[in-house]
């Protein structure tokens, strides 16, 4: 049996982009200390919560819970000193998100929020709209590169929420995740479909292969999911984020199918988005009624966080979309460094 993509070897550590990421990355080159709490000093307070340095530091900390890094002692995953530093980065990130998302009032409901998200826009400014009209194939490749950080671990960050759910919400959540993970077929795992898309598009399909090309906006969108997933206290936000992803996916994926056909993109790329048009239309219904509906009935206290998760999704996705289109309008790459570098 041959494998479509070589067995994922652990990714290599990315290069630092400032003092915080340098602190974390330099530390991981050492052996994890055992048996005592060693404070890691770093001046976190004045860092930009959405900046590349802080987000890269956070992404590296989170990656210890996913695939880890080549040559890095896996003991760092639960190192108290590193977790303490990660907690300070998360506090800054979460405070900024709560501030930018704004207050959630007693009149706001998850149901109304989902109705808002499910209204199909007839126009927009994001990359998928741009690709429909005058985007170039090179810009689509850049879009794939940004998205690769997430899609090569698609389904994983949300999976942390499973043990935090009960009953119907849990059953329905897992049913949707089952599809994300290929419904029992390895070749249909969405992560694999995206690796196929990358390879067919002349890009590197290795896991985190484009970490050094990511900008702050790219990492914010992925770190948001990891942060929500890894904290039980944020389970409502994790579910809200999951719901927003599923609800908004069909229309964006439909635009990608049309744009890829216009640009003569490879079949593998069309397949990835076509799969999301079909599957996510079904997922949307399951998520609305059985996951979110059941969760907020069971745990009314988390409803505000479900809404927060949906709005935070919107906020970070819009930032990334704006960054991409703004860069292209200015005639520059949206990546930290150009692809042909
Ligand atoms: Fe998917
Ligand atoms: Fe889905």
C-alpha cells in the first residue's frame, strides 16, 4: 500500500519573530526540567495580543498538544513554567478578544446569532469574493498557504470539546466530527483532502510546512480554536466557534468551487471545497438544533460564551480576510514572505 502523503514526521520548530517567540523556541531546544516549577521570565505586558510574535509563541505552545516538534522533549507539554507563560499570553489574547467582540447582552441568543450567520450574503469583500472576479491563481495559492495551518489539522482543535459535552449535544458534535475525520476512510479525512489540494496546487503538503510564511492574522484564527478547545471553561466558545465554522462554510466553499473553475484550478482543490458545500449544509442543521440547541438548554450559563465564540470567529476571520485582500490590492504578498522566495 502506498501512502498519498509521506507519514507526517514531526514538524521542525519555526524561526522566532520577536522576544516572546524567541523565549519559547529557545527553551524548547533544552530538555524539559522535571519535578519543579521554574518560572520563565518574559515581558508579556506590552506585547501586541494579535501580533506575530505573541501569536507564534502561543502557536508553538499549543503545538505541543498536537504533533509536537522534531527534536523537542515531549515533557514540555505539561511543564508548569511553560504553561504559566502560556497562560499569560492567553490572558492578553482573550482580554483583547472580549474587548473587540464587545459586550454580549441578556437579549442576545445563540439562535438569533446562528440565524444571522446563516443569511447568505449577496456580496462581500473577502478573498472568496475577490477570486470570483479578478483574483489570480498566485493569490489563490497564498490563500491555501494561510489556510494550510488550520486545514492540515482540521477537526482537531474542536475535538478537545468532546469530553466537555453530554447527551444529544455530544452525539451530534461527534457525528459532525466523524465526517471531518473521513467517516472511517483515511483518504477522506478533510486534513488529507487539503494535503491533496496543496500537492495538486504545486505547494508543500507537509504539516505546518508553511509556518514561517504565516502572519499574525493567520495564527490568530488557529490559536483561537486551540485556546477555546483546550480550556473547559471556554467550552461554550468552542462550540460557538464550531457552529460558526459549519454554518458559514457552504457559501464560502461554493464561491471557491466557482472561482477555482474560473481559474482552471486542479480537481483536488475543487473536490475539497465541493465536499464542504455538500457536507456542511447537513452539518449546519445538526449543529444548530442538536449541538447548540441542546447545549444551551442543558447549560444555559454557557450561552453567552457560545455567542462570544461565534462573534470571535467572525472577528478573526474578517481580520485575516481584510489582510489578504488589502495586501493584494496594494500589489504585495499577503504572506510574511513571498512564495517564490
Ligand atoms: Fe471539513
Ligand atoms: Fe463540516
